[in-house]
C-alpha cells in the first residue's frame, strides 16, 4: 500500500493512502486546508513511476517539496521562499529519525506509534522551523518505544516517555553526542554502501552511469572517542556531504575523516561519483549485470515477452536480491508468463509486472517468458516499456573506493569490531577487513 506524508512551513503534516484517504495530520502555526494535497495528487498521477514525481511542485500560493523513500512520500508545503535543498534534507532527517526509533518507517509502524510520532515532530519543529534533529538529543528528550510504554500510551492516550530535563549535549560544542556514555563492550560498525544509477540501451551499452555512495555507522563506544578514518583512494570521492561531527579542514588538507562520533546510528558521509569521473582512468566502472530481452506487440494477437538476466562483471561476487520491474502501457490487458526462477506478479490497474528473482546462479540464468495481450481494439504501443532492475552485491564497492585504516583515541578500553574490519591503531588492537555493499539505484534498461 502506497502512503504519503506531508509537512509544511505554516507547518502542516499529513499522511494518506494511495487512494487519498487521510489518516494522520499535524499543523504548526496555522491550519492549511487539505485541498492543497490535490496539486500533489495531480502531479503524482502523471508520473511514469512512483519515484519520478518532481521534487518541487509550484502552486498558486505554496510550494510542495517532496522526497520518496520506502513506499512513503514526505511532502513539505512551503508558504515562503526557502532553499529546496534545506527542506529536502529536513524531510530525510524526519524519515531517518522514524527509522531509528521504530527500526523501520512504514505505514503500520507510524500507526502503531502515533504518540511518539507526534512528540518527535513537536521537538523537531518549533513554530515551523527545524530545532532538534540530532538523534542523540531526541532520545534524551523522548525515550524510544518499548513494549510497556507502547501499552501504557495506547491505553491512556498520554505520553510516558517525555523528559523534562534539557539534554546534556544540547549546551556543549558537540551536541550530536550525549555525555557519560558507557558500554561494557565497546563496538563500532561501519558499512560502505554504493548505489549505481545507470541507463543501458537496447544493445546493452551504457548510456549513462553514476554512483551515489555513503558510509553508515553504528558506534557504541564509551566516553568521548576521537576517530580518524582514511581511504586508499580518497580522490575518487566527489561532491561530498558530511555529518556535522566531521572536521572539514582535516578533509580539505589531508583527505581523512576526523570526528567525534554520535552515539548509535548515523550517516558519516555521502558522496557522488559522476559520469565524467566514472569514464576516467581514476575510476573504471563495469556494469555488474546484463539483461537480454525481446518484447514485441501485435495487434489482434498475443505479443511476445522474453527476458534473461545474468552476471556481467561482478568480480566473482554473488548478485542477490534481484527484482525486475516492467511498467507496461495502459493498453495491455494482461500477461501470461512463466519464470524458471522466482515468482512474478502483474497489477492489472497500474500495469506493473514485478519479477522477484532472488539470487543469480551463473550456471542457470534466470529467465521469464510468455505472452502479452492487448485490450480489444487498442492500437499497438508506439514504444516498448523500460525494464527496471534492483540488485545487491555484498563485499564489493563498484567504484573501487577502499578504506585504509581507522585510528581511535580517547579511551583506554579496547573496542570490539563486528562487521567492520580495519587497521586500527592508537590505544586499540589492530583489526583487518572491511564490509562493502553495492546496490542498484535507478537502474534501467531500454527495450
């Protein structure tokens, strides 16, 4: 079920279904009429796919600024001139906060934790302006949900988790980290994740490709640790965006990440590697999969559909979590397909065919084929649909980015590392290895 979330600068927060049924809303400063949602619905209805809605939509008296994540639309209704990037970043922070509190951000979790959602929004926005957006600060103000609190809040309708004490980190020069952090076992988890956006033409040649990368961290270290993360090839990282904890001058001068980390989950850095750099000698990227396809339509008879997907250059790594989506023209009545692996579904309303492939076995390539039926009297579509592919590859960074070492200072206790393995110096024992993940972003194949 597709869900929408809206927020605004006379700030108005709204959640409603694909069928436009509002089930949650919140207002700041003044009330904005729900009819403003109609502008968004109109543009969304014209979009080719769910994530193709323009990020900024102009209306006669407002601007609608939106993001789309995990089957959710977050839309800010802005009444005055404001930097769209500022609003988009705040909407991402709202989603990340919900995900941090509830483990996932879905329609069901939001419904289940209505009280905490309202409390978080009250703290994150003050009179329509962002205020407390750091997870460490919010968790001192509003306790994360647990079973007892959920039951109590549901029965009483009142909150039992709001603190009346100002967070200790709020008045320090590092507000992202609370003071007095203590752990029996010190742990640090770092995940280097890259998403490749690509367009392949009918013959399989790359028309466009770029990489969006980020490093997600889970830090459980006592006291006030000071970390330095270095890369073997830092010049690959372009158009970078840092967490406020990163010392920017050290990055500019030495190309290392020096920081006092927040406690818990956070995104340390986001980076972009553009098409121009991907084609240079510095970063030679090979598309990891190929798609062979035959799609044809015939008026008055069944058309043909045949798609095979296989590994191309994945450095010997296994390609997993493969999902193929094809959005057929509106004139298609139905499809009758037979996959040799996985399962497929076809939505007769949206005309979306989804094939859940799973893992690719190079010795037996996944294939799906069958017939396509047009509606009676409908002309043959002028163009073939585009194939969208999702996949993930563990222990491989497609750009070639590699972490060199992690230096940790500030505490006497030796940390224990989980899925992140690096050369560690300072007061901590050496440890080797690293975890990388490559995923498909907007990966499309023209037919």
